[in-house]
């Protein structure tokens, strides 16, 4: 009896069982219910749920231009934000990994935007774009500040990009700093003695050695950008004319505003499959780079 109680399967069940149970209730059960509802015409309120087979998926793929437009916006937004946030986050980390007197203060300043919630940031930057920029533009007559930032498709897109990068680059900076601290200093000193320039050291020594950090940062930034909702909702609400409506916002409007919960969950399932495939490809590619280097 005592041997059974102290066996490895029993210990794993005791320690992992509660966590797996909570995960199943909070994550897996809603996920499976969402797949079930995607094959129905449920409105999210009624007690009657009628099965419609693949009709919701057919409607999305053939007769829903709004979903295609939101998917195209989300793809462009994700590519832009992932590239800019990772490049800026790495450059800030590379500079702040040097022995600067004020590096701890600067790290805190760059990380602080990530502490604020997306909804709050959206309202703050809405005031900045509409009031502060216009005031600066009137005082200085600089064209950049006189743009109607949230009023046109192009400027609203870049306004969202600016806020997203400003918020996320500081978090990625922390991960890149952790990777840079593990790069052996004697290896870089030896390369410098051999005549390697700073750019060559960065390209051939630093970047290969921090590839695990790159994998994590790319994964996080891709998932954040794809799931973007709060910034879009508070800053532009998908406007002007749905030009900045992300897929997450389109799903929200479909399910909770139009009361077409079945169609909304079908969109969520399609979106889940797309994001899963992209992140799996990204992780597999960067992991191979880690093995090669």
C-alpha cells in the first residue's frame, strides 16, 4: 500500500492532477464547446441550438467580405508590428546591455508601457493623436503632427502600429537582455582582437548565440499581434469604415453585437487554425536555426 502511494504515477497525479483539472475546465471545455457551437445557428441567448453542419464555414469563405478584410488587415498589422517591435526591442537591449550608468533607469522606462493595459493605452493615445499632436502641429507647423491620425485608413493603421510597438518593444527588450547576458564576453573580446568589426561581432557571434531568445520573442510578438483587440477597440473601434478592424474584433462584433454566436465561433475556429499553423512554422524554423548554430 505504501509503495503504491509513493509510486511515480501517484505522485504525478497528486501534483499535476489539480492543475490539469483547472486547465481542462477553464481552457479545454470552452474550446470544445466553441467547436460544437460553430456547427450551429445559436444566437448566444436562446436555449434552442440547431445544427447547420458546415454552413457557417461556407458562409465565411464565400459570403463574408468583412472577415476577409479583417484578416488582411491583421496579417499586414502582424508583419509590421513583429518586425518593428523585435528590431527596436533588440537594439534597445543591445545598447542597454553595455555598462551604462543609467541603464537600470532606462530599462525601467522602456518597460513601463507594457505595464499599462491595452484599453487604457488606447484611450491615452487617442487623446495624444487628436489633441496633443494637433496642438504641437499648430505651434510648430510640422506636417507629421498635423496629420489626421485616426481619420484615414493609412494613418490609422500606422497609429495602431506605433502604439503596439511602443507597448511591446520594452517587454521583448527584457528577453533580449537576458539572452545577451549569456553571451560570453571573452568570445567577443577575442573576435575584436582578431579584427572583427562591431557589425561582424553582432552578426556572427551575438545573433547566433541569442537565437533561443529570438524564438521566444517572435512567438510572443506574433501571438500578441494576431490577437490584438483592446488597442483597436479603444483607439479606433475598427474605423474608419472598418479599415482597422482586426479578426478578434470582427469575431467579437459577430458573436456579441450581431448575436450570431455560431458564426462567430466558426470564425474563431478558422482563426485558431491559421494562428496555430503560422506559429508552428515560425517555431520550427527558428528552432532549426538554433540547432544549426
